[in-house]
């Protein structure tokens, strides 16, 4: 990266509004987002967001595609990787003895081989349905290779009876399940996570602090079955469909050869998995 390109990137990232827009796009990778959704999520006027996105696009930090009549924006992680490498290799000249954080600030190019068992956290808003289902599924499908956890960003919640019913009907042990808050996990005595997955858009939109250990992340958004109205039978059908979709995705996840993949390759596979399962569900 040339110094002019780096300067453009730093300038684009120097405004809190532009930085928030980029962080939102990153949390939804590998998906792209419509500006109307972004403006509503960030509480910005559409014309203000448009100025922010234009600056980020000019710096090469986001890209835009047209799908029908709608524009879709996507974060360009490769540009961020190049910027981080510029800081480490050029600005700091690799002198980690003088700048200890420089040696640890390049998560996108880390080549450390993953080890097991893996700690996995599923996040939703209330930890009442989708994330609870994902926790139960991974615990049974992943065996002793994974330690499954789930939590919600909402301070208080309780298990949804329809979610508990579908899990029990499928043979999962529901006695170990409980609704938990996200504040339970980023603490000193909590397990260090290897993977953190959001299973609803609202959870992905949250400005959460960085997780200790820089776990790999992915967004596995699922429609909220709790919002389905109608008869109990119609509601139960919605929960069963959510269970089916999550099971398909988690089966593909546990089939990944994680013992032989480095972090960078694993992240790409997670992004591919999010796209592949979404397309299969369509």
C-alpha cells in the first residue's frame, strides 16, 4: 500500500459516523446491506449516510453493487487487511519489541492452526429460541469437538416454549438449557471463544466490545419464529422450519476440517458457508 492510499483510508476512518457505518457492514459480512437498512439501524438521515458511504467507497474500504433497482454496500476486508499490514510492516517496521501491539494487530493474516475443543457462542436478542436451538444442535452434532454456548443481548429473557418443544421432540436434552445474557461471557472467568455467531440481524447490529482472543465470527441470520402469528400449529411450524435451517448450517460447520485449516482459511470457509446455506434455503 502506498502512503497516499493509506492516508485516504485513515481520513475516511477518522469520522465516527463513517467508522460506525463500516463496522456495521463488517458485522454483516459476507452479506451486503441496503443503505435504507443501514440508515435505520444507525439512526442516520439517508443523505448523511450517503456522504459517509461515498467517502468509504472512495478510500476503497467498501464496494457497491446494484441488485435490481437497489444499491447494496459491502465492506472490503482486503483493504482493511492491507491497511493493517501497512501499519505493522511499514510504519512500525515490524519492531514488535518496541510496539508489542503491532505484532498482535494483524488478525486477518494469522496462520495459527486451530486447536480443539472449540468454544462456540451463538448470540441472539433474547436467547429464547434461535440461539438456544443452535446451542443444543451443536452440542449434539459436534460431540466432544465443541463446547456450545448461547446468550442474548437483551438483559432479561426466558426460554420460548415452542423452541423447547421442538428440541425435545428432536431428541435433544433440554434440561441443560437456560436463557443467558451476553454480559456473562466477556469476563475473566468465562471460556475464551474460538467462534462467535450471530443468528439474528438485531444481534449483528449491536456495537459489542471486542471479544478476548479475537474469535472467528460469522452472521447466520434467521427469521424470528417468535414473531409468527396465527394458531399454535402455525407457530410450531415456524419453529420447526427455523430448527431445520439451523441444523443444516451447523451440520455443514461441524463437517469443516478445522484441525487442518489456519485462521484466514477458516474465516473464508465460514463466509462461504453462510452464503451457501442461505442459497440452499432459498
